[in-house]
């Protein structure tokens, strides 16, 4: 397999964690987002959205969108499971993951921030937007897991929710969000960061890290 990504991309970070949790390896093909390499014609032929990640399978099939990739990994490599077997619990995990991956991350990513800059917003306003978006999403997620014992977001082993949480907390810190307001999320993050699967997937450990 080949994973197209960028070391700082939260979406690519999610897939790296999932691969590691499954004990799978993928060759890395970095695309520098700030230089626009994701818009190169050859890459657009793989992923028409011009986004990362993209996962090329050994048989030539191509998968895009981090949550779709992760669920494919979970379905084709069932152990360890990233989603609970119980249907209600599974829906709650998906809701948490989507709150971050679909409602929080996309509206603070580079593409959106560049559009805000293009509209004439000051850099302080752009950075403030990104911080506010992160804080709003994390506040909701803190409430979603408040009653769960842990140590991870939904129980005693990491799963899809944790895979989405750790990269998003990293983004929040980059945008100067006071994450101390989310003690339950920080506890889950600490449990994750003790595991090699999360350690090895961290942005600073990637071959294209700056």
C-alpha cells in the first residue's frame, strides 16, 4: 500500500494511526500542501478533490477520505476493532468522530483559511477563526464523552474516536486554544500517546516533517 499525505495533515495523521493500530505498513508519498503539490495533475488523477490522504492499495484500487479509509481498514482487518460491536455504541463513536473530522477540522484547514485571507481578513482574525472552530468542536466532544470511564474516549482500548481526537488536539494547540478546558479529552489523549501506534504516527516523526 501507498499512503499519500502530508506530515501536518490531521486527516493523514488519522490514517497513519489506524494503520499502526492494525499492524499494517504503507509506503509514504508526501505532498507539500503549502506548496500546492496536492493540485498537481498526476495527483488529481488519483484524488480529484486534491486533498490528502489517499490510500493506493496493492491491487491498484484507490481510496480517499480518512474516515472511509479507516472504516475500510477496520472491515478488511477486523482486529483490533476500531468500532464497537454494539450498534448504539458504534453510532455514538461515529458521531464523536464526525464531530471532529466533518464539522471541526474542515472549516479550520488550510484551504478555508486561505479563502478567509483572500477575503481580506487580517491574520489575527484568520487565526482567531481557526481557534474558535477548534474550541467549539472540542467543547462538544468533551460533553459527548463526559460519562465514559475510559481511559480512552469510549472504553479501555483506542478506537475511531481516539484516532480523530489526537490530531485535532494537535491542531487546537497550533491555533493557541487553551485545551486545559477539556480534561476528559486530555486524559484520553494521554492514554493514546503512551502507545507506539500513536507515537510513531505523530507529525514530527514523519519523513517529510519540517
